[in-house]
C-alpha cells in the first residue's frame, strides 16, 4: 500500500493594498505526485463567516510537515534540456513534418 504524506509550504504575497501577507499552502504526496489541497470555506448564509475555518487550517498545519526545498533546480533543468536535445536529434520525425 502506498504511503500518503501531508506537507505545507509557507509563501508570501501582496494583497490588493500592497501589504505583504503570509499564506500556507498544503499538499498531499501520493507516490511521486504532489497534489495541492485547499481548506474549504463554508460560509454561513446569515453571518457570512465560517467559525471553524481557522480551526481546520490550524489543525492541518499542525499535522503537516514542512515541504523540503528543491535541490539543484537549475542543474536538473540543464540535464533535462541536454537529454531532450539528444532525444530530438534521434527522432524519426522532424519539426518540418508536423502539420499543425
């Protein structure tokens, strides 16, 4: 059976007033896939609020591990470009043969 892990990543953004704010993004790792997860806001039609939204988000944050930073992103991109260039030269169909 595959293992499922919950991760969080802290990010900063600027709101419409230009103030810098912090957000927490959640991801579920299933095998080699990272699936983003959003905490749902259930609006009360009378008050327009969700009393348990912050509780749900805090609970997820407490159980989530911090998402590790990617290592050598530039190095991996260079390696991918080199292998894709090599694969393109081995291709039987050239770009001129594609009729889009």
